[in-house]
């Protein structure tokens, strides 16, 4: 065997050794999404309304949400992170293009004659000073034969999609915070009005009992019990007033106002009676999982992790580049001379053949990170199903509770009306009528509280369904992510032993 053939055989052996990377298992497939929710009594199979708070029909609430989305600091930070992620995509895409530099300089210099030992051959011991102009233009272009640049681009695109979903999650959280605070404000205001009415009635009852005690008509303990009921209502009233101010503080903070000034500014706002929607617009579990920001972010993190495997695996192979440079070095007066020109052009190969152990370790690390990201995706998937199904079930159960409290409220109202009628014709005392009316107000307060809980449960279902982020740019983002996922899926099929398959869901979804 000639030396040339031996060199070729050795190179082939090294190439095969370098191209054999560690085996990376594909992430575990997700469980199959159920076909329906466990409780469908209050569900309509209609598309989820992303700006779901508009269904409450309150213009002031809509304006507060718009103000919060325009001024919230967390949302501005998420928007800045999204801009940064998009810039990283541009940087990764630019790696496909040739890169180069232009350098120039002017230098006055003298070479030490002693360092060249010119005097030994009869040359001068001191060389003359010279002024040289040096200008160089270099250009290099890496040929992405093994997909490292493409994998880096896919990783950056997945990072952009993750930042987009983080922005959407922040947007949804801000909107939900405003709606919850507004709902709390409406509920506490309504309860506060009922408690004040009841407190006035019981104060009247206590006064009448006090007079009756003076006449010997009632015992002292009855008067004390009436005063205790008034004191309890006063305590409840103060608690509701504090909750009302706290709701105003939350609204002020969410809309970008300092709390003291915001409370004074919003204190004049009058909340109306917010309706309680009778049903929830919810599609199938599979559809909902495509629009939940936490599940989508977990998926994009998995895509980033699998793209890093491609980036690390490409280091097993040689890197090929085309290089070129042209320049001149001469005195200022000789720049145009033919002897001042220099150039070079040609291919270059770079291969970390002696760094294979480190490269293989890096590939294994990337595979472990992908495995962890796959497990996190599965956790987000299962938690989303649990949270959404629980929220829908709680909403349906609270609807039944509201019906029960409504029946109690109506019954107490009928009793109060009858007591007032009997008192008006002298068949019963005025105190009995007042107590019946106070009891009716108490059941009305319980119903108001139950209705507020139902509205809170409805709000929780909207958050669990993944609504709350805006539809602006959604179609473009979905097309971009769809294309990116398809490209990444192709890369996974090429680089992994088996493809990543999501059972029950399309793998190329947002």
C-alpha cells in the first residue's frame, strides 16, 4: 500500500469515527388529548373569544383593560424581550451570508538591522525609516454542508416563538388581573350597599327594642342581641370597604398609576352590575391546548433543545469555507504599482478531529436537555388539561350553588313582604317586619356573594382556556411557527433515531 493510499484510508477511518455520534432518544410522546371535557353542562362548542372581557358588556372595564395593556411595565418588558429574540433570528439568518472585513492603516516604521544580522554580509547596520500604507479586504463564506447554521437558525426561531408566547402570557395575565379587580370592585360595592341597608334596619330594630325594654315589653338580652347584630354588620361593612379600596389599588397599579393617586382618581368610578354569563365558549381539549401560552412555550423550549442537538452534532463533521482576500502594502507614492498588490483565494477545511470526546459530551448534554424539555412539555400539557377541566367543573358547580341561593333569596323576600303586609294591618309588630326585611337583605347578600363567585369561576375558565392575548399578528406568527416546526421536524427525523410524535395533536401547531 502506497503512502497516499494509507493516508486516504486513515482519513476515511477518522471520518467514520467522527460521524458516529452518541444515540439521542426522541422525547417521550405526549398523552392523547381527551375528546371532551368531563362536565359539558355549561359549555358551548364555539371558538374561544380571546378578548373575553368584552362579553361582560362594560365599556369602563374595556377601557381599563386597554389602559393597562398600554401602560403595564411587565408587558413592556415582555415586548422588549420579543424584540431581542427577533433580532437574534436576524443574526442567525445572517450567518448564511458571506462575512468579511476591510482593514487599513498608515505606519511609520524602521526594522532593526541588528535583528537581521545584515552587517555580517556587508549590509547596513541601521535600516532606513519608511512609511507604509496597508489596506486589506477579506471575505469568507462557510458552506453549511452539515446543517449547523440551519440548526442555529431554527433554535433562534424557536426562541422568538417562545418570546412571543411569553408576551401573550403576560398580556393575558394583565388583562385577567384588571377584570378580576373590576369584578371584585363591583361585587364589594353591591355587597356594601346591601350591608348598609341591613345595618340601618337593625339599628331601627335595636332602637325599638330599647324603647320596649323601658316599657317592660322585652328582656334586656334581646336588646343586647340586637346591638351585637349591628356591631357584627359594622365590622362586615368595614371589611367590605377595605376590600373595595384594595380593588381600586390593584386597578391603579395595573393601569400604571401610583396607588394613592390612582385610588383617588378611580374612586369616582361607579361600577355597574356586572352580568354573570350563562355558559362558556370552549372548544375541544385539543383545540384549547393549541392556544394556551404555557403549553406553547413549553413546546418551543423543546424545539429549541432539539435544535441544539443539531448544532452540537454538526461539530462531528468538517467545516468548509471559501476564503478570499485582496490588499496593498506600499509607500504612499507606490500604492498604484503592480508590486503593491497581493491577493489570495481558496477553500479551507476545519475539523476538530482531536476534540471528539468533548463534542460527544456536548451532544449528550444537549440530548439530556431535550429530554428534560420534553418532560416539561408533558407536565405543562397535563397541568393545562387538569386546570381547564377543573375550572369548567367549578363553574358548573357554582351555577348550581347560585340557583340554590337564588331560591333562598326569593323565599326570604316573600316572607318579608308578607310580614310587612301583616304589620301594615296590625296583625304583626313592626319589629317583626323589620327583622324579616333584614333577613331578606341577608339572603340577598349571600346570593350576591354567590353570584360574584360564579363570575370569578367564569373568569378562571377564560384564563384556563388560554384566552386573554390579542389576535394581532396571530396569523403571521402561526404561519411562521408552522413552517419552523415543519423544518424542525425534518431535522429531527434526520438527526434522531425516531421522530418526535405528538399523539392526538398535530406536531406543527402554535
